[in-house]
């Protein structure tokens, strides 16, 4: 059964850090709501320091969202494997998230509203 998917603007300014490095700040974050799940925050790629990101070969095809490609984040202190993702071939339900990146929920990543 298909979950209801909605995307909305996340109010405020958001920051993301990993391994002591600031990966980005934005006022243009989007939130993906799917069914009863907590919203997933997405950062525009243009507001991220993409020099820390290495595209991996890991991809999945989600039946309702499309093809998702993964990134590892490489900082001076660590490499976080396949911890970030983007829609590389989005389905119409999530086409607004093209060129946006989201992150796994882990203690290695700090996302906060400033």
C-alpha cells in the first residue's frame, strides 16, 4: 500500500555538522512527510560543502520515490559510509527533492535548527 507523501518548507535556519566540520547551513531546507513517520529533513546541495561528500556506488530503487544514490562523508577525523542520500531519478511524488540531500539519523551527524 502506498504511503501519503508530502513535502513542505522547513521553517528557520538549519545547520549540519560531522566530525567537527560544518557541512552546511540553509534557510531553504525541505521536510518530507510519509505516512505517520517523523519528517525527514533535506538540505539543498548548493548550501552544502560538497567537497566533504564522496558519491558511492550504493543505489536503491524505492517503488514510490524513485532511484536513490548515496554519499559517504569524509572529514579529517572519520569517514561516514553511505550516510547521506539524494534522489537521482525521483518519481513525481518527490521531484521537488531533486538536488537535495538527506542524512541518516546517527550520533555522528548533528542537525540543528539555529
